[in-house]
């Protein structure tokens, strides 16, 4: 398993289109976990963190305009 630092480096090495695919794949992986196992603390935390990251990014984008 890669360390968080190695994963961060890998993210920096891919282009924007690939990053979108990574995000979509990660979303689907957690969505599948919910389908198979029901909502767990792990999946709740993932979707909460993802929602927070989206909100923060949108706020930053609005502040730049």
C-alpha cells in the first residue's frame, strides 16, 4: 500500500482529465460499498469529506471572481 505522500505525488503526476477519472472511480468504489454493506462510518466519513471538499472548492472559486 502506498503512503499518503506517495499517493499525493501520484496525483501530481496525472493530468486533469485523469484526475477526474480517479475521482469518479473513487466515488463509485464507495457507492458500491454502500450498496453491498449499507452505510458505514467509513462511507459516511468519505461522502461527508467529499461534500466538504466540493463546498470549499466552490467557495474558493466564488471568492476569486
